[in-house]
């Protein structure tokens, strides 16, 4: 997920109190992510439940990718955008909706706005047991049509990992490669030139489950996510304003991030904050 983006998400305080709803975005404390990102419906497969964190640049575990996109964690709960089709096993996810978390800093504002204008989304095509997904980036340009990157040009997959017995959770001081064995998903990227590039033609980064299907934090992955998210908070109210975003009181604080809102989610959040 993050490879494509890089080239063009305490229990005590409810997120609805901490957040500020400004325009089409909602800023909130990173430690409230499990209260903000929508849960996947109960009838979705277990592998699609909870919240996952994309450790693209290898902050926590191993990664072949030398950079990070300005997004953080995501869920499969944005049913207002698209619901899983149980027959085709296709699920589309908007990266500018309430289920996709962005860093509260300049690159986050730019990424959110640019990709929002382009109608960027991901289409997940799952296999029968939901252990592998072909992930197709797409653009919804309204009257100009919907376009997707062909798999022969760029291929993105997510492969469910089965950790070696006794390997997880990773021991304190474990190497990044050992930590990566405990990730839920192996995110694999390749392209039409991959056969010519040998081992450099296929890139891996790892995706960690930070919140389970019951809304409980999964450690040590949640704390690693939170450390990374907090490090990547650099509120810029002037830059945000130029891009049409209002940070509000919450967005000016450290340790915060944001998601996009639809009219229905905006209304619900506003009512609960009053």
C-alpha cells in the first residue's frame, strides 16, 4: 500500500472527546486510533478484522522499502465507501475516508489532498480463505471514468504470514528480520522490470495488527505504532489552511493524526462531541 503512496494510517479518554471535526477531516490523538477507525462488520472474515499498521520504511521491523508514505494505519470498516462482496471477494478501500489514518504534518496534508482529488482507492481481490490479496490501486475521476494500474505494470500483494512456533511476540532486542516474522501480512511489490533486477526486483515490507477484532491492543506492535505515529506529528496550521484543512484545537497538539470524513460520519462525530 505505502509503496504506491510514497511514489505519487490511553483507553481512558474517548476519541470523540479528543477529536476536532473540521471541514472534511477529523483530528484525534494517536492513542485513540482504536476508537476512531471504524470496525469491520462482524460478518467479515477474521483476517479483515481489527486495525493494521503499515511499517513501510522499517521503523519497527525489516523492510526493503527505503522511505515511508505519510499514512499510518487502516481498517476495513469503511462500509459507506464499499462493502466486501462475498461472491467475488472484492473489497475497495478509500484512502481519504474514515478508515485510513494520515500523519499530522505537511506531507500528510499534501498526500491526503492530492490523492483525494484523484479519487485514489485500493481494490483488494482476496483468495478463497482470505490469506492472500492482490491489491490494485485505482483512480475514480468521476465523469472521466475509473482507472486501475494493470498488474503487468505494477503488482502489489498482501500475504498472510504463519510465524515459526515460539517466535512471537518477538523477544526484547530481536533483530528487525525476526520482528518481521511476527507481522500479520507480508506486503510484496513488483513490476514489469522485476525479472531484470534480480533480488532487487521484488520488495517486501510488513504490516502489523495493532488492534484485534475485539478492539484490544496487540502488543508490542501497538506501542511501536504509537511511537512512530507520535514521532511523525508536526502540525502546520498555515500549510494545512492553504490546502483547505483546519487543524482545530486537537490538530495543533503533538501526538495527533487525522482521517477523512463523509457526511454521515461527520454528523455522528459532531453530535457526540456536543
